[in-house]
């Protein structure tokens, strides 16, 4: 294989390093091109399916079609629907929704996983042609074949699993923001309902009021209200909203709302009761965290005080034995 590269480089008048780097970038470009074509085909098919569903039934207007991966997408996307549903749920918890969110996410992961090792290979092979500092150039010149293989593997792992860590951190931060703003939204919703507004109008009003203070929660309320206005059932809309929010309070809130609507009880009283229960649970959760602090502090204090205590108690004895023997 190396002889073929050598003869080809001599025929074309190009150095073997440049030919290898060009092949790596060409392969990465072809993979990206195939993914883009597949993504466009899935987008067009999804648009046609949603248009057909909107003509047949307004209830499925905002429901993204769940289709199995086809063509080259089978090599990158999970084949099981359960795994794709889990990834879609994680993306929704991070605020990334859409019919092609899973495809876009895996495209980015694979793209970064290909570009990072390609960049490392180009940096090592083309170090003579690049204006690098002397120290970096000397370190790159010392990289052998084994170190290069290990570095490429590390770059692939970072490129593929780095976006997963970023997604998990983004979802955690979004859930924390929603948890902090949810009690205020519930209070505003209760005041709006008690002032005479219907629940749908109150939900729209709260979404408008929280547009700046809590944009994540405001967006979810707005999406739920728009889906209801488009003709989707309240049960499915609120359940999906709770699934996208990803916090325990949201599931309980949806159950309270649906039961109040189903049995015809007072919405204001239901919200007032749930608000008091939620505050009590938050207080108990805060007390639980406060009760855990002494245990954590004991471990830290023991780890910091134990070395000094051992030195003070055992140090003189050790010094005495050393001087004696």
C-alpha cells in the first residue's frame, strides 16, 4: 500500500504526506455529503407526511413522524426505536426539538469525530509546511506511529462522546432553570385563573409574562397552547409538555390539571392545593440536603485533620525511636 502511495505521489508530483492528508479529508467530505443528502431526503419526506397528516387530521399536526432510518443513516443512527426515543427525549430535555433533531445530533457527533483526528493527522504530517512555534514543532516531530495511533483514537473518542457530555450538561442546566422558575409560573397561573381567565388564556398570559424571566418555561407553555389551538387533544399536549420539561413537578402539575378538567372541580382551588404541596415538598427536600451537610463536612474535616493529628501524636514517638536505634 505504501509503495502504491509512493508511485502515485511520484507520478503526480505530490509528497506522500500531502496525498494521505488529501485522502483523509476527501473521505470525511464524502461522509458529510452523504449525510447531508440523507438529511435532506428525510426532511422532504417528513414535510410531505406532516402535510398529509394535517389534511387528514388536525390532531397530528405537530406530531413528528417516527420513521426507521434508511440508506446510509442505518450505519449511524440507532436501529431500535427505544434507543432513538431515548435520544429524542434527551434532546427535548436540552431544548432541542424537531423532526430531524436526532439525525442532526448524530451528524454533528460523527462530523466532529472525523474532523478531530483528520486535523491531528494534518498537523503532524504537515508540520514542516505550517508556521508552528519551534517548541510545538519539536514535540510533533517526536510523535511515533504508536503515539499517533493512540492520539487518533483519543481524538475520535473526544469527538464522538464530547457532544454527549455537552448534551447532558445542557439538559441538567435547563432542568435547574425550569425548577427554579416553575413555582413563580404556578403562582401567576393561579392568580390568572382566580381573576376570571380560562385556563388556556391564563397559560398564554403566563407564557407572555415569563418570556424574559424564564424563556425555557415560557416556550414550552407557548408550544402547548399553540398545539391546543391547532386542534390537538389536551391530554396528549400536556403529557408531551411534561415530558419535554423533564421535572417531577411538571408531571404532577399535568395530572392535577387533567383531573380537574375531567371531573369539573375548581381549577383555582386545585392549583392552590398543588402549590402548597409543592412548597412543602421543596421544604422537605431542602431539609434533607441540610441534614446531609454534617456527614459531608465530617468526611472533609476528617480527611484534613487526620494527617495533622497523626503527625502530632505519632511524630514524637517515631523521632524518639529513630534517635534511639
